[in-house]
C-alpha cells in the first residue's frame, strides 16, 4: 500500500474492481470503472467553473449518488470539500460561506431563490444547484478534460473542512487532510474486516463524518458495495437489510428500529455488523437490540477532529456503555492522570487544526501532540474507554462533580421511561442542581418523586435529581445528540425542586 493520498488509493481501488458494482441507489448503479471516470468528469466540471486545487467547495444538497460523485470529484481535483447540514438556516450558511470563502456553493434547486433573497450569499460567489434526482444547473456545466492536472499525491493535501456544531461560541472548521482520511479508512477496514464481499446499507446523511467518511471510504477502498438510502426510514431499512452485511447508524436509528415489530432475528440474519456512533448508545438500547435480533451492536468513538479513535472488538465481548479500545496506532489518555478526566487522543487521523483559528488550535493541542477532546472518560486496566459526558456537561453541585451519563442510565432503565437527559441548572445554594428531563412511554405514568425514590438506593444523595421535568421529546440534532444547552436554557427559569 504505497498510496499516500486518499485520491490515489481510491483510483487504484476503482481500477482494481473496474467491473464490480460499488454504489447503487434504487435502479441506478455505478461500477468501479464508472466511478473512476466520474471523478475526472466532476473534477473537470469544477475547473470549468473556476475551481482550482485548494479552493473550497461548499455543498448543501440532498443525499444522492450525484452528491457522492461531487465529493469524489473534489478529492480528484484537490479542492476542499465543505459539507453543510441540511438543517442550517440562511444566517448560519452566511457565516460558513463568509468564513471559508468558497469558490463554489452548490445547494438544492428549491433552496436557491430563498438563499439569494436572504442576502446570506456573497455577491461574487458562484452558485449552482443539485437535486435529489440529478436536477439542477450543476449537470448543465460542460466539462473539458483538457488541462486537468494529475490527482493529489501528498497526504498533506487538504481534503475537507468540516464545521463543528458550535454549541459553545463560533463553529470551528476542522481541517482534515487526505492522509488523515486514508489512514482512518484503512484502519477501520482492517479492524472491522471489511471486504469486497460486504454490502453496506447506507442510511446516514452525507454532511457529517459518520456518513461521508466512515461509511464511504473503507467500503470503497475494499471494493465493497454501498446501497444508498436518501434518508433513514426504519420500515425501508428492515425491508432492505436482507441484502446487506453491514449497517451503520446513530443510537436514534436503533431505538426507532426497536419500535418496529418486524425487527427480529429473521430480518437481521444477513447482517454481520451493526455499528453505532455519533452519540452515546445506552445500555438499555444495546440490551434490547441484542435480545430482539441476536446481534450485538458495535459501538465506536470518534470526533470530527480525529475520525474514529476507539472501537469495540469485532470478535469477543462488546461492553454496553463502552466505546472499546484505541485502534492500532492510536493512543488515548486522561488529563492529569485522573481516574475520570478529559480524554486526550493521538493518531494518524488527527486533524491539523481549525480553519483560520490558530489560537484556538493551540489551545486544543498539548505540546506532545495530543488533542483535548472535551469528552470526560474513564479507561480501565484493559484499556477500554467509557465516555461519561462532555466537559461542558459536567455538573458541579455543592463543589462535587456529577456526570450525567450515570444518572441517565439508571432512569432510562425504568420501564416507564422512553428517553431522558440530565443537565445542571443554576441553584442559589449549590451553584448547580441536577435536573432530569424525562420522556415517558405512551400511556405510562410515573411521578417525579417516584423517579427520585427509585434512585435513592442506587446513587449517592448529592447525585439525586433535585427536580424532574417531563417532556414529550428531547431536542436532538441531526446525528441524534441531545442538545443539552437548549435544555439548560429552557429549564433554567422553570426549576422547581421536588426533593
């Protein structure tokens, strides 16, 4: 494996399996040869629009094969791909476009007029459109292969800028190189033993590293097949699992699959690997899925800034509530050598820094190259990592540290509870008080005092919720993560102690 750029490795893979179908969506399929040709075609089309190697290409368009080809074409040219969440509003888009200064912005056809009217688009920005079924102005651009430069070969070539969610302060653009992506793809293909015999049912969005990097690169490099779904639909997933050997999802996907009576050992019998990530998978969901299907979900851990760092084993016991051990060649540690502390990571997939934020980059890296994740974790004697919360989500009540995950796991295990989040809210005496926001299952009844009473024998008194609020649902982002900042904001003024 002498290829050092993701582009070169993908080209070699496509040439090696030229006649094999590698990606499909409905009746449309593309072979390795067709993907190889499409990379050049898209790169030439980008050049026609004035995009040069190193230029940014911002994209907020529906998931489709054409969107995958657009990404591959950016890699081929050496342009920098900038994926934008479908849910971003004009003001948010305006920030990203102003910060990254892309040479080209591609959006959905039905969004173009509204974005132009909003005033969020820079005047000189080149704008084109791409729809779910290939409609839009993008395909009207006539490519010319004349003058198309060779593909990038350096691992340091910038491949993508992926903006973090920005829950605190400005969103930061993580700069991810082709070498970062290639290393992580090869490592994941090895530890999960992905081969040309595999088929991935791809239900994830393509604006996040889970769906764009983790779910594409290892499969394409292995010559495996990817069946694209436009979006996650639990009923359609169960109908199509019979043709898949791998399924990747966020925890919300698995809880929704569990709500389907059709989920059983028969509908999942062909799938050798179920992967979960992007948000914590609760022990309750892990156990329920195993009982229904006879399959154990493999939970892994990663971040935008570092790709996948840890994974539960492909063979052997997968521990509920744990994200496994570091991948070979990666290392993790806890800050200040604490038993529970902020996780710091290092490895070949670690990003180079934040776009145009040198000071923030310096703040997030240790002098010896470790990246400070902001996730609070434990590491046992066998090197197994457990994430217990985010640094900013830790509750300090009466001077004592409280980790929400511990309390959430106990409440979710109650039969009446469908979902729960624990946050800290301001308290005049304790500084912060523990608040549990609980979603009950349909038709179930449970009093706030009843929840606290059940916890008394399982938690130290200082960890007990001082209040319980009931809600029909929890605010989550597109990847299933609970928006705890929103819960803290909403409930800060509604805090009513129950103990």
